[in-house]
DNA sequence: TTTCGTGGTAATTGAATGATTACAAAGGGA
DNA sequence: TCCCTTTGTAATCATTCAATTACCACGAAA
C-alpha cells in the first residue's frame, strides 16, 4: 500500500472503501468516543469527504453500531480460535488456556481501535440504541468464556476484570506516559506482563500518525 | 429538602448552588460522558438555567474538571478512612482490608455519579486537558493502595481490575437489565457479591428519576 | 428611598456538525 | 458514440450547543 493518506482520491470499489471507513471509524471512535467523534474526523482519517461517510452508512449512529458489531465479532473469533486449539476436557478447561486467551485479547490492540471501541460501547449503556447492543455483546463474550471455554463464573469474572483494567489503561493512554512516573511503568508491567513491549510499540505507533 | 425539582427557583447562596450544580453534573457526566453531556441537561438536573451553569464555572471543561477532582478526592477519602481503621503492620496490610476497601468502593455508588464520572475521565485520556488530570488521579489511587494500604503491586492490580469491571458493569447499566437474562444476574452477583442488593436498589432509584 | 451587590433568567450569537442536495467525472457496455 | 451506473465532492442546510449579553428582582445598607 502507498501508506500515507492519499492526496488524489482514487476511485475504489465501494466494498473496499467501506472497509477503509470502518477501520478509520474504529480508531476515531475508540479514541474520542461516540459523542466526541465527528464524521468529518472519520472521513479525513479514511482519506475521503465527509458526505461520503454519511451516505455510505446513513447515520453516524449506524456507523458506530457497525464498528461495534465488527469489534465484538473479531473478539469472539479470536477467543474461539484459542478455545478450538485447547478445548475443555469433560467441561474443564486445560491448564494455561486463561493465559492464552489473555494474550489473544492483548494481541487485538494491533488491529487498532477494537478494544477501545468496545470500551466506548460499554460506557454508552445509557443510549437507547447503542446500550442494548453493547450489553448483548458483553454477555455474548461472557457466555463464550463460560460455556465454550469451560470457565467457572468466578474465573470469567476475574478474566473480564483483567480485560477491563487493560482497556482502562489503554484508554487513559498510560503507555504513552510510561516514562513520566515509575508507578506508571510498574502498573503497566503488572497488567500486561510479557506483552508490555507489544503494547508500548503499538501505542507509540498510533500516537505517531495522530 | 422539598425533594422534587423546584418549579419556582428560589434564591440560594452561590456556594450552595455550586454544590447542587456539581452534584447534577456528576450524574449527567457520569451517564453521558464529557462530550455527550450538555450544559443544558446539567442545568435542568440542577433546577436552574443553562447560562447560570456556564457563568459559575466558566466553561463546560472547567466544570468537568471540578467534578473529576471531587470524585477523585472522595475516593481517596473513602479509602483512607478504611486504611486508618486497619493500617498496615510492618508494611503488611491486615487480613480482610482488601474486602473492606472493595466494599467502601461499591458504597460510593450511593453518592451518585462518582464512579461513572471517574470512568468517563479514564476514557478521556486523549484529551489534552482532561487526559493528564485523569492519569494523575488514577496514579494517585494506585499509590494510596500500594503505599498507604501496603498492598503489593500485584494485589493492587487485581484490586483495580475488580474496580474497573464494576465500573464497566455500572456504565453498561446491566443492573437495570438483571431480569433480561440469567447470565446477567450471574455475573453481577459474582462481581458485586453481598453488595448486589445495594447496587440494584441504587441503580433502580437512579433510573426512576431519569 | 436610593443604591449596590447578589442571584438569577431570557434572548441571542456564533461555531460546530450531521445530514442533504446537486453536481461531476470515470469507465464499462451496447 | 452514447448512456448509465458507480464513485466521489462542493456547497449548503438545519440543528444543536457552549458561550455571551443584556437585563431583572430581591434585599440590605447607607
């Protein structure tokens, strides 16, 4: 790919353009939230004009819903890939699956915006349209871990708690401030363990082109 | 108090009115986020006109920052009260302090909006003004738990993770949907334990006057 | 009783923003 | 060549919303 945002916008099949917009929207929504993001910011990030974004998705709300759906699907796919490799035996998950699922979760930050878009959905529980979708997605994840991975509710709770802490640390943009304070590095190392370097690399790359 | 929103707005000392606005803003910001909340919604919730809100705090941003500061202070006060009662012995926290701190955390939902305003601050890490404040507040909490309560970084991490999950469940408004799906009750019971009834009561009351 | 500080609002403004409309250009058949 | 679909933009609209302005009313002090 020619990488940097196109100066001369070339004609591209709608389906492909659609994916570009969804990727851009995922990043922008993930960073600024549903209310805080503008369709124009998303359009610029995708290298096209604002009206085209609106025409392709109808409304900003629809666009966010599709971003949310995609993120939930990618999360489910990632988890199910791990579970397929290490399925529960007699309903009990094999040793080490929790760590592998956690690693798969962190790896999702490479597909930029997914985790933060999910998080932005979670804190939109008040919204009459987005709220129900976010709840359904959250419960779907809960069920995958409980029913398909074979974890106990208590274990799933702990797993989700760890995930929510990681989401929060990313949303806070603490990785960018890792050198500001020793405590920052300490908690990040504690939360991300061996994945800390990956997290730092990805968040630094994201800050660069912002 | 005459409870329900005043029809005839009576003259009240500015300091007192200020507290009313902060309380209202805490609720509205907690529910809709910084970008999603409007000064008019806050004004209505406080029973006054929109210009008065702006004049008292200068800008919406200032108002949010003060809400955030207050929330962080109240959290610190609540934690320090528990720690003062059960201080670490030789740098090691006594048995059961973690549970008591967790209980103190959940109790904060009675002061409506605190937990969700904190959460809304956390996901505003990208904001050049709000972001730094949110990071400082988060780190301050981390240090209280590590240095004043005497917990290890690992334990603090787990404690914060539990808190973030609770924040997320509240923001998702899952307690309002507890009867929609057995899995909802299961995870809520798992996350809030003996405090589940309190959570349900408070969130139901909040839904009522919304 | 005038005056001044305090506590408030109505009306308005200006900018931001989601959405719409009208138009243009590329390109592939017939 | 002509036309029609697809891909795109420029211009504009309508609304929302934070912020400003100009004003009002009460009450205490002089």
